[in-house]
């Protein structure tokens, strides 16, 4: 006799359906085999499933029992397949009706039949939603699966899972609700930043167009405060974007909570390449680059990061995806990040400061700045100096609050949404078709001839100029927009 139950696995951050096939011949030598590239934890499910079925009062099938986890070429890891294996065996043995298999099931079994929570419940919920099936997971992770929507049942034991799978409404466990997300307290309102009018303008333009931003200046000038205030002026995430963020967190082993605010990640400069880009032993897991997707990746003390690690970011931030290859596994993780970085101009930090002299030798300054390669710096649309704040600015009234700036950013983003793309990823042909005044074309030509703009720099200046025009409610790009873009790129 044969039965199959649907379960799920994670490939990168994407859910993949797994078909748990159970065959019970009813005769032959007693044996229990699990095939389909199981790891040690999956193979050990034989003992957990046998004990849980008997402890729950159900008969265990006799003869040679075979369980296949399909697709057979996808590695299966962890103990989350215990519950679907148990339900598949009970259905194949006709202990429960075959309709009990019409669900997506995930969960670890204890020897007494208790169902423990396991990693991947959100993936199970997404597979169930896509197939129009009921999702059955452990009660402690049911709220995670409920993020995907659909019919989710949290169960505490194998007996409850049988009841929920058969679909008896009077005995079905209560359906969970998605978790409530607390506000993010790692960000700072823009009103806390005193002075810095040029940097504040650059921050607003970066938020409006999704542009990468590099801040450079002496210690204590406000670079970190500016970066931490960026999420507070970004528009809220859409429902699908919130789900993408939750999927990335779940794949990284973190609580997959829904939040309308963009993620903000700040890895330390001692982080390994696997921690930033993704990787690890076995199946690759997402790194900080993916956890910041749909939000902001902030690299503080940029020049302290290893140069090879910084250069490895060039392709992912350009393409919006990072490819991680390991022995036997190659995974593509999303990397739709807005990169913000802060750095000092020299090792002591005071090169060019009006109040404190620089103590660094020319050679140490050159070595320090050489840690940032030209191709990496060229990928920052906005490169802004953040000087020391004057005393009257520090003691004066607070600056404009984030709420007021966010309203202007939202209006500019709405214009881009109607065009279908953020300005930061506009291609050259789209930029060519936009309305450029004669003065704007002249300013661009001057930028190429006098400032030595590269082809990439030329496109990035045009993208920033379009964002400035959007913030001012103009469809035509004028020379003032181009001049601001050139100034904020540090090319003029």
C-alpha cells in the first residue's frame, strides 16, 4: 500500500515542495528505510517515528517499510520530516483515511508523540498557499507559517495532527495569527542630526531614488547618525516585500517577523565573507547582504573591512543577487540592498579638519585610502563629505524631522512606481528617452570632458539628476539637477 504527503524544504530562501512517499507492503522481513539524500537527522527519524506512532496508540506497519523523499537529488536536512513521515505511514497502512495526506506537513516528533517546532515553517506555509492545501505544523511555530496566509493548523501531538489532517472542524486546533512586530529601535529620527545640510540633502536623494551613499568625514561629525536615520525616511514595504524579508530571516535561522519598515543591517568589519555574502558548511545560508535585502546595508568604518571582501560586494550590489557555490550546492540569494558606508579620510580621522591637525604620514594616508578600490567607490552614486559641526549648529534647534522628509520621498517614489523602476536601476536606453533640457545636456557633456566621468559614472549622475527632478516634481531634467548630482558625487 502507498501514500504520499507534501512537505517542504528551503533552497536558498525559496520554498521547495518535498513529496514524502511511504510504501507499506504488509509482508516480508521487518525493516524501515528512508531514501532521497537524507542527512543523519533525517535517517534517525526511523526511531522517533516508530516510538511516536506506538505511543499515540496507532499500530506501526509491519514488513519492509520504505520512505522516499522526492526530489531525490535535493539534500534533506533536519528533523522536520518526522511528522509527514508518520502521517504517510499511517495513511499507507490505512490506519487513517488517504484524504489525511491532503496537506503540507512539517514538524519534529518526540518519542511520546509530542510535536516540536522546526525550522522551515514559513516555507511550508508558502507551499501550502501555492497549492491550496492546509498547512499542519507544530503549535509553537504555527504563527510563523501563518505569515504566508491560508489555512494553518498548529498541533501539539501526532494525535492532534491526525485530527487536523482529517479535517474534523469541531476538534481542529485554533488557527494561529501572524506575530505582531515591535517597532525598530535601532534607527534614529533625522531631527537628531544637527547641521550637515549637504549630507541631509544627499540622504534624502538617496532615499528617494534608492542610490548608494558614501559618507566621509572626521570622527563625531554625524556619519553614523545620518546612516541610521535613513530607514526612517524610506517608504513602507509592500506586503510582498515584507514576506521577502521574512523569508530571508527564516532561511537565516532568525524569527521571520513581518514589518512594514525596511531592514537595517550593520555588520562589523571583522565579519567573515560567509557572514556577509552567505555560505557556511553544507547547504549555504544567507548572509547580511540578503538579510538587508529590500532595505539598507550599512558598513561603518568602511576602510577597516578587508579589501577583498569589499570588492566581492561589487557584483551583488550591481545585479541584486549573490551566487554562493559550495561543494554539491549552488544557491542564488537576493541582494536588493541600498548600500550606505561611512569612512574616515585617514587613519587618525582628521585629515582636512579645521580644528585638529592630521597626525598621519602621507604614506599611511595613501595606504589607508588604497583599501577602497576605484571600482568599488565608482559604484556609489553619492559621495559626500561630512565636516565637523559648528557650535551654533550643535546648540541650535533640531533639524527637519523624518516624517516631513519621508512625505517628499514617498511622492518621488510614487513617480518612479508609475514608471515601473527605481531610478537607481534605470538602464541607459530609458535614461536616453527622458526629457533633458539643453542646459542639462551641456552640464553632462562638461562633466564628461572636464571631470573625466566614466561610462558608469555618467549613467549614475543621470540617475541621481532624475531623482532630484522627481523630488522637485519636474518631468524635465534641468541643468540644476545635473549640477547637484555632480556636486554630490564628488566630481565637481
